[in-house]
C-alpha cells in the first residue's frame, strides 16, 4: 500500500493526490503538522521534513525481490 505524507493546504501535495486518483491507485493519506520541527514521522520515513512524501510498502519491495530479483546460478 502506498502512503502519502502531506500537509493541509499544500499545493504540491494536492497535485500528488490528484495524480494518484487519476491513476486509480490505492493509498493512505498521513497528514502531518504544518511546522517542520513537528514532522518527526516524515523525517523517520524519508530523512527530510518536506512534503509530499510517497512511501511504498516493504511488502511490495519484498515481493518484487523474491519474484523478479536476480537469481544466483
């Protein structure tokens, strides 16, 4: 599942939501506080405090690696 970290009133976040909706993708919105120092959760997942941040599930990465990753011979 995709997770979108965003703040209310952010035009860049709105554009990302519109793109995700237009593509018909399922995602979860995580609204963060406006003041950057309070965005601890965003910093933990991305290393930054700016939004938007789109995070993909570790389950997806694991699945792709196990099904499509390079195989040792």
